[in-house]
């Protein structure tokens, strides 16, 4: 029963409810999201290291890209395995 137009209506209602409840945070903070996503990882020198090497931090975009890649890769592997098993 839920896998019909009821699910679409339920998802739309839930999305509108949470948008109103959070006062549209996904629209209000869009610029901040882009700024944080595009900011690069800064180089920081570690004064306690004896060799004086600089260390890189992971930027927000790099963390985002790794997260998306792992989810898409896992989905592709599961999809191919399911298709082979069904075929």
C-alpha cells in the first residue's frame, strides 16, 4: 500500500514540514555551504616534529568527494552483483 502515490505524498509532506520547521536552512545557508565546501585544506607546520615537514589537512570538498565515491562505488558493485545473480 505504501509503494504508490501515498509514498510520494508522504515524502513531499515530510520535506515541506521539515523545511518549515527548520525555517528553510537549506536555502538560508546555501552560500555558507558552498564557501565551506570550496575552502581548501590548509598547510600547518608542526613545531614539535623534528624533521620540519608540513602536514596537509583534508578539505571539506575532499571529504565530500570520498564519501560520495564510496557510496556510488558500493551501489555499483551491489547493483552488478544483483544483476548477475538474477540473470
